[in-house]
C-alpha cells in the first residue's frame, strides 16, 4: 500500500500563490507516477498535473499550464504542486494520487491511479 497525506491548502486572494505537498509512505516510488487532481463539472477527479517519479516527465492540464508546477523530492518522498497566479476557478479540493506504472497503462486518467489522499481544500477569493 501507498499512504498519501496532502497539506498546504488554504485561502488565498486571486493572483496569489500556494504550495501543496503530498507526503508518500509505504513503498518506494521509482516505478510510480504521482498526480494532482481536482473535481470539475462532469468529472469527480480531473487531472491537474502529473509527474513520473523516475525521469521527472511532467504533464499539465491546459487550464493550469504556465501557472502550476509539479515537482518531487526523492529524499523526502514528497511531491509538490506549486500554484501561482491563482484564479477563483482554481477553488477546489485537491487530491494527490499514485499510479503503479507496472500495472497502469498510463497516468493521465484518474482510473489509472491506485492510491489516493484525502484531499486539501484550496479557496481563491476574487
């Protein structure tokens, strides 16, 4: 099992920044991808950003490209989501998730992720 604990959410004004953290434990993540998700109209969990633990390949949703950055710290077994230029429409609960790449065909869809955190609330005021 992989345990994931998110932190760093909060209330921020539009244009501000936040950094979300997701601490992972239980397994080594070398063959995993980590993702950040949030609910959107029509989708319970929509991909915001994802990173492959080995190699660091990243992918971003169009809505956050250029504003958000996903990164990982192998020494801390932690993945981050740096969020800049926040907009009210970024308001959501953000979930961290892990996908075992030896099982999953990819890691761009929520269905490919096996382990989920409980989420952290981000609220952006206008």
